[in-house]
């Protein structure tokens, strides 16, 4: 699988995922549907950041990495 995400993009996704997970699990600020949406988005962002490939980027033809 080819990577289509750069380092800054991957790091940003991990930061956003951590913030969403903290809001959902740590603060109790989110409840109901927002709680689950935040957890799902955090999981997807974490997975795509670790793998380095975003399926949505592939669909629209976007690449944020310099060497790919």
C-alpha cells in the first residue's frame, strides 16, 4: 500500500485523535451520539496516521507527502 500522507499531516491527525479521545473519555463533555462520533473519528484518524494512507485522499487524488 502506497503512502499518500506526509509527516505533518500524520502528526496532525494523531494530535486531533488524542484531543477527540480526551474530550470523549476524559472530560465527559461529550455524550450520546457525539461521544461515539468522536471515538470513531479518533480511531479512523489514528489508523490512517499510523498506516500513512488515507482512502479519501486517494479518491480525490490528493497527496501530502513529498516523496510519494
